[in-house]
């Protein structure tokens, strides 16, 4: 299910930052009064049972307020292992009392907003940056000092909070108080922040594991593996509309194009097909050479009809995407000759499959297997003979209320009886 969008008001974020969560418990997130001893006990006890970082960060900040820190702004910044993300951040502001969780795109690394920000010094070099906005020349140090001054911030500190791979995590604290943070408050922070850093590392390690599993196995399979479904033979029988697709002319293209050129072409091709599947609620399970296997699971007839419609919508969206690439090749394909047009064959079939772990004891794969998967592959091969890009078997087509061309009944190896094959009627 897609996550509902959150209204960013009253916050504003640059294009490379996406709001994904918001904590609005405000003072209810922590006791009204606290000491650093109380925070330490919380970190060693109750905080360890928190399974999400947003409420953990929100609770810590409000506990620091309860201790008496004159906080007006605070943020946590962590890196992650993801091909498109730099990391995540949690931003708190006393003006509205909200704590926002955002994800930050990888492209932000090259922006002036990052390179001229104190966080660059902390995350990339592990430095601690302390700013008194009233000091002469403070504006010249970092571009964002002007924003701090406009917000009334007098003292700002950004410091490393543990490390994750190449980059350091970072925490920032800012106050409008002219006196800043007292020696006792700084000593208290030195006590509790290293403990908090361990919680952050634990949560980020789990998030990185989830990211990697989602990217390489898909969301459904990755979630099952992370939840402990890792034994060989473990899994479930599920019902699904199964997608099998194949790039036309792959062998000829592979013979003529270099490895980097073929990789660029496959990336552009799969971006359209996999993107269409995921945009319509499907789960991409596997890329095999130029082939792709996906499923649209369901548990009852109503869901089956929806899965069938979603699968067909994804197939048609994929064809539209390939048509766009053929008409206006992306920059990655510039200079590569003789690949146009990209064409595909897509088969949609329905059946029960086993969704789980198969393989050797020390090298497993999470996939779907079963007669329905084999049948889908054979229907896809049939698309070459009949000259249609999308083929639906009768069980799938019968669930969709729209006209189809009846291509007759065909015998497929592995099926006891011929099966009806249909294709979308050309508009």
C-alpha cells in the first residue's frame, strides 16, 4: 500500500528532501520534568524497546527540554546504504513542536545547500562545528548562518554522533538563548548522547538491512527475510497474477553491443517495466538476463479482479514507457547505435505458487515456483509467434471487464488442457 502523503506545512523542504513522517506528540512525548540521570535510565531501558527512530528522536528531544536545555531547534542526520538516497534526517523546532522525518536524495551531495552547510564538515570529516551568530564574520563561514540569524538563533552546534561506513551521523542543537548551553548541560549531553548514538546505530543497521533486501529481493520477499523467514524450504503458497516478460532481440543486441552499452540499455528497459509493476501494486521478484518475473498477489475473488486489472495496467504502462524511450532516448543511451526500437513480450497468468526459499543450504534464493510460473513463461514465449506484446490467459482476462482479442486455445507444455489466450484490443 502506498504511504499517504503528509502536508509539509508549516515546514518547507528543498526538492531533494521528502517528508515521510511526522511526530506531533509535542510535550506528551516526554515527562514534564527530567534530569540527565532520568534520560540515562530511559536510554538503557524503555528506549531500547522502541522499534522506530521517529518517536525515539522525538522523545529524546522533549526530555532534553524537560531537563532545562533552552532548545529551539534540533536535528539528527544519518547515512544509509541505498542507490538513490544519501540518508535520513529528523528535524525538530520549538516554534511548532513538530518532529519531521525526511529522506534526502543522493543528489544533494553535490548541491551548494549541502557543501556550504556545517553538516558537510560533520558528516564528511567528523568535525564539530560551533557557531555564535553574533560573532563578526559568522555569516561568511556558512551560508545557512543568515537563516539562523533570521530565525533568532544565537548558538548552534553540529557534532558527529557515531559513524556509519564512510560518513558520520550528526546531531545539531540550537538555541536563541544569549548565554547558550551551560557547562552542566554540556556535561549532561556528553553523558547521554553516546548512549543515544548506540540506539541510532541499531536502528540504522536495521534500516540498511531492510533497504538492501528490498532493493535486491523486493519489498514482500525482503520483509519476510528480515522477519526471519530464512530457512531453506520455508515460505507460503500464495495465489497471484504472475507476470513474465522478455526483451525482444536480446541475443542479437548482446552480440553487437559492448557490456557497458548493454547494461545501459537493460537499465533503461527494466526501469520502465519494473517501475510500471511497482507503480501498480505488483512485486518484482527477479531479473534473469533480459527476463523479469513479478507477481500481483491476492487472497479472494475481489482482490483477484483488482490484481488482474493492476497487472494489465502495468503491462500497458510499460509499453507506453518503452515507446517514449524509442521516441526520445534518454541521455544514458546517447551514442549507442542500432538498439531501437526496444520491444518486449509480457504474459499474465493466474495460479497458485510457492513463495519462499529455495537453493543450497548456504546460498538461498527467495522466489516463486510452481506450475503456474512455468505456464506463464510458456505463454510469454507464445507472444513471439502471435505477434502481440501482451498476452493474457483466460483466467486473467475473464476478471477484466473490457474487450480483448480472442487468440484461440493453445496447448502449453505442462498443462493438461489447452488454455485460452487473449490480447488487448487495439484502440
